[in-house]
């Protein structure tokens, strides 16, 4: 393995700002990002990555690789929550196992944005259709998680239909914005896109650094209580993402030979949702404990992926 790649990622300013956020919490600093500013930055990042993806898609020809990549993404989003559920049932209730499985089968838009930045540092690119793949991987895992809970819940205490769950998944703010931005980027001409390029491109890394600072502060606040929840949850949140990411890094060569696209698929498989899934589970499975699946995804899996996970997935792809 190329340790230079790992070291380069660990000294990435965006990642260091994430660590600074955790340190700020541990030293009891009053450092914080105002909620409205944090929401604006997250919307900006999703808009920027979606718009640039649409522009990339506009300049590429429709190929079978696009179809296979979308199908591959949806299939892994369906499979991951199934085996995760049965592993989690060894220690957790039906509700918690289903919710955690859905979170790990679904994807993290913020991890996707960070992965895009990581590829840029490595002078690698990915295709615009990967933005669509990410958005389409959000809903299937949530649906599978709820179906598993319904199948094994003797009390039948789920509150919503599958149709309303699908609708909620696709009208979720982050999914709607990134898909909408993708379509707008696809429709905009190159001249029109150049008019907002300073906003969509030049400011991206700075906003990402501030956003990760905020994520570090949020993670730092949740980490302590989560560690007290037990070794099994911690181990799962550390091991399963690496297993998922490495498996997809290897298997993705079936659908594409592009290093950037394979890397994005691996990162999506390794990521865990801490925005869409908690929102969906709050409605569908109110008995699921957000104090478990939210810190697992945000305080353990997210830092794991952006520190050591991404270099490992990229090195594995370059080897095979």
C-alpha cells in the first residue's frame, strides 16, 4: 500500500478542520457554526456537486456503463441492509437493527462530497452520472429496512406505507436538491455554466472545510455518549464500512474500468446515512433509537471513511 496517499489524506486541510471541531468540543470551547450558516453551506455543497455532475453528464455520451452503474448501485443498496440486519439482530431489537441496517445500506451525501474533493486532490475525475447513482441509492435501503422490520416485528408497529416512504425519500431536501441541480446542470449550456463557475467551483473547498469543522463539532458532542452504548455498536460501525467499501472496490470492475467511478461506488457502499434515514425512521419506525444509528453513522463511520477508508479503497482499486 502507498502510505504517502494515506498521509496526504490525513494532512488534507478539510480533514484537519474536522479534527479541529472534535478538539473544540473536548476542550469545551464555545466555537460553533450558527445553524442557519451550517444549513446554507450543506445546501451549497449539494447544489455545487449536483450542478457540476449535470455539466459532466451533458458532455458525455449515453452508454451501457451508465445503465450498469445505476443498477449496480441500486443492487448494493438493496443487499447491504439485508445482511447487516441479521448481524445486528444478534445484539439489537428488531427496530434498532432495521434502522441501523437502513442507515448503512443508504448513502451519505456529505461523504460523497468529501470523496469528490479527495479525487480532485489526486487529480482524478468521476463521471456526472455518479451523482444520479448516489441519489438513487438513498431510497432502496430505507425501504428494505422497513420491510425487514415489518417481516420480523410481531407487534407490527411501523407507521407508514411503502409508497409514502418512497415519496419521502425522494422529496427529502438533500436528495431533491442534488437531483434538481443535476438536471439544471444538464440543461444549462457551457456558456451559462461559466457564469456561475466562480461560485460552483472556486468556493467549493473553502465551504467544505467549514462544513467539516461543523461536522467535527457535532461528532464530538455525540461520540462520548455513543461509546458508552457498548463494544458491539462501535465494532460494527468500524468494520462493516471497510468490508462494504473494499468488496465494492473490488467488484465494481464488473461495471466500469474508470478509477474515479469505482472509487465513488466504493465510498457510497462504505458510507452511512445520517440525514435521510433518521428523518425517514422518525416517521416509519418511531421505536427505533436515534441515539444508536445517528452516532454510529456520524461519529464513527464518517470519520473512519474520510481518514483511512478512502485511501484504502483507492489503493485497492489501483491494485485491481
